[in-house]
């Protein structure tokens, strides 16, 4: 397929689907790709060494391929939905702090009653 072209391993992924996605992405940028491993097998393993697929590109295109994968990773992270906005008053409404406030309110309400019961 790529006679006379020295290939270098770009990455190793688990499963043929992930390998085909990477190959398609690199192919869209004009980078030639060769996949080796568990490709198009009747037994589609998704974990372990039996699912390992190595992605090879020509040595002279290795840096370009790494850059394409890096840009895709950065784009993926930037496209994540934003984190939920923090409430205006985190002491009253945020996570564990809410329980601290509720326990404090209960103790402040119960403590005077206990003090009255034992003082008399």
C-alpha cells in the first residue's frame, strides 16, 4: 500500500472504531494512515490487548499528525458545556456547606430548649 515509505507509530488505541475515527480525521487533513492490529475482525474486542490497534503515519508527516490530534483534543475540551454557575451565596446553597448551615440552625433551635429542660 505504501511501498518504500517509512512509517512511524503515532498512537495505539483500543478498538477498531477509535482507530477508524483517527484515520478518517487524519485522512481529512491529507495525512496517509495505516492501521495494524485488531481491524475488521469478526471478534470485536473493546478492552485489553486483543483490542489494541496501532496507528501509523509516514515519518515525515508524524509531527503534522500529532498536531492534528492535539488540536482535536483542545477543541474537544473547549467544546465541553460550561460548569454550572456557582450560586450567589455558596455558604447557604453550595454542596456540603448547606448541611453545615442546616445543622447549625437545628442546633441553635434545640439548644435553648435543652438548656431550659435541665435548668429547672
